[in-house]
């Protein structure tokens, strides 16, 4: 009669067997250490995040990931699919001596965030901030090497005040090809109001 063996999962099981639980514990341990020691923090030459000695003589590298869109319940498989590639590249260059800036932000403006709020019956800010918190936890669990101190969210007033400022500069300007740059829109408005047409300067060879 043949006998079949079953895995030994009791107290006498192999003490160092690599299980999912052990893997999760090891990963959390390293993630805690990286966070405590600031392993992926990128020093500046000066300022609040400055460490001149740490950046002296080191080449600089900026690695930018696509911002996830926190208008759902969390990350999907397409997010780590892209982030793992840039993470490997950033780690490799960091080991080669580069001062690697690898930040990540959250882009939540637009109809998807509003539609998700409609579906859940909550204010867009509530759902967006909750989704960002979920994504931060998930990204940390993946062990990705982003500098968490430099994270931004496009829904923060301190961020979008500058995007609005830039938009107003563009909105209040017009591009003059003869001058090769922007000029105040009021000049163009005044010219059209006087029936003189757009103000232009003669190009070389024109009369």
C-alpha cells in the first residue's frame, strides 16, 4: 500500500521555510528601514533638504514617473508595470554614484475624480485624499524607491495656485512671431480696437 505525504505545517515544520508570511515580514522590515534611514531621499546642494557634502562631485539624474490618477479605489496592475522599470533604472544609477531624484505625485483634476465622487456619493476632495492615502500605502508595500518628501498632489491649493498663475500668464499674452516671444494681450486688443491690426515689426527683407 502506498502512502501519500502531506506538507508539515505544524510546530515541527522547517523553521526557516520561505513562506508568503515570511516574505511579507522581510519586505516590511526593509521598507521600515528604508523609510527610517531615508535611503531614497535626494539631497539638494543647499536649502531645507540640503546636504552639500552628499552631492559634491556626483552627477545628477532626474527620473520622472507618470503620476497615478487617484480617481478609483487604488492602484491597478498597469501602475507597477511601469513603475518597476523606472525603479530598477533609478536604483542602478544610484548605485553608480548618481544623485537620483525620483519623485512621484498624484494627478486628480478632471471628470474622472468628479465621476467617482458621484458614484460614491462623497465630495471629490474626500474621495481623492482617501485614494491617495491608499495608493501611498500600496506603493510603499511594493518597495519602490521614490523620495516621499517630494510628493505632490495637483489638488493641493499650494500646487494648483501656480498652475493657475501660469495659465493666466499665457491667457494674458499673445505670441508675436516677429519679436520671437510673448507680448501683453492688451497691446493686441488695443491695436484691433483702433482698426490698425496686430502690431508687427518688419522682418529682414520686408518693407
